[in-house]
C-alpha cells in the first residue's frame, strides 16, 4: 500500500464528474480536509475537468484513458468512484492493482459476480474497499436504528417505504437498461433494501417483485416503478415501492409490537429529516437539520486507511444488496417469489457514530449526463 505514515493526509482522486460528484462529493472535501485531500479529477469531459479543476483548485486532471498513468505516478492514496454503475468494477480493479484504496458509490456493481471480483482484488492487493452508504453515518437514520435496536418499539414486525422522484431527462443514466445498472432498483431501491436490513439486523430469505413500465417514452429501456416484498426471519416483512415517474417522496415506517417510528425524507441529503416515534398515546418528534453526508464518509474512510481498520460499509455489505437486487429482478422476470440464501448479519462499527461534520454548501452542477468515454 502507498500509505507509510499513520497520520498522513489521504490523497484522493474523484473519478466521474456527474451530478452526485458535482453536487455533493467535490464540495464535501472542504469539510473532510482534516485527514483527506482532493488531489486529482478524472473524467471523459474536458470542459468538466477544466471548470471543476479551476473551481476546486485541482491542478491534476486526467481523461479516463490516462487514469492508469495517474496511478503509476503514485499521486494518490485513494479514489472516490462516482461513475455510472457499469464502470465500477473496471475502475476499482485498476486502482487496486496499483495499491490504491477505493471508496465506491452504491451499488457496488451491477452483478454479484462483479462484486465478488472486486472484493477478491481488494484482498489480493491489500487495499480497503468501501461502499458509499452515507446513511450509515447520518444522525436521523442512526436515531431510528437506536430506537429499533433498544426494543423501544418492542419486537420488530413490519418495514414499509416509498421512494419516488421524477426523472425527466431521457438522457439520464438512471434510465439505462438494467443490464447496465439502470432502473429504480439499482438507483433508489438499494436505499430501501439497506435500511430494512439495518433496522431488522438481518438479511431476507425470500423476495418477490412486480414492475411497471407504462407508455411514457422515458421508460423505453427500464421500468418506471417497482414494488417489492422481502421476507425476513422470525416473521418480519419489508415492503417498498420505488419509481422514477412520481412526486418526490423518501420516507420509511417501522412497526413493532409496542410502537412505531416514521422517518420522513430518510434517504435524501438536501433536506431536513423528521423522526416520529409512536408509543401508546405518546408521540415523540425530533427534527434533524440538513447536514453534509459525504464529508463523514470520506473522513471515516480516510480514518480506516490511516488506522488500517476494515470499513464497516465493506465490499461484502455491498455484495449482499446486489444479490438481493438480482433476486428481485429474477422475480420480476419469472413472476414468482425467489428464495435467497440467509446470511448472518455483522455488527456495526461504533466509531462511525462520532463522525458528523456540519453541512457545506452544495456545488452548482452542469452537463451532468455527459460522462465521456470510459474504455475497458
């Protein structure tokens, strides 16, 4: 590995300069500068490289075809991959081969096979691989987890969620074919899946899904909406609906034998969140102000690298969700429930509770759907 001194600032390259990178990842480095430094930008779009490089003071800028040259020069210790989903494996494995640690946006990859290969490459080259599950560090979601796991709601029984938005631009990569990681399950359904698993502290044993494409011209290549049922051990059920063609909503409910909680705007990063807990005739409401969710994950990953500690949001964590998505897609194709392997849950890292810096301004964005050519 490139890192030699435990307190060294971790030098990053951000790969892919689309919407999430411009709007959230690049600005987050301003608040993560205690142990992280933005040193390199990688994109297939020359205009993005120039404008964003000047805006964030990043002099080292590379086209995708030059990325390996950057790796060979030893200019970075870690990468933040925010490219379209289908390119995650190729870029991650290239970085790993040069001893560079990888923080990858979710989903980790499009298939479980790709995830397994990425995990194996990280182990082979002794680098850390972390998936960008920013909500594992977010105060409102952590408060919901605390209420669920301290038995405040009694025995947990039901999880239900709706996550919807309008994807209006037909060129948006979210509307690509599912084989390339497009569609609502990979993009927003993964939030519902991961939330249910975290709250139940378990993995589903059987899943069922239905989809609808409608006649809307936006959805020629992928589904507009998907509704899912996940069966967990001990009689617990999770249901959720995700859609790219409905008014924006991002809430979940968790119901137990003694109470219920509701987290409004649970998955978003630009809004305040409201947590309501219902117990007998008592309702407790707590509001959580908008806070940066990307600086904490960058800070946490850098801390893991410095201390040589495996991240809680590991490649294996990402693999589980991709396996569930694959099972749901198979269920849609076959029109029947799919039984999946039950796996033992892993404990959460208590250190992540300490990381929650205040929010920086969100970046202004341009030309977000132009990714240039990423060649394998």
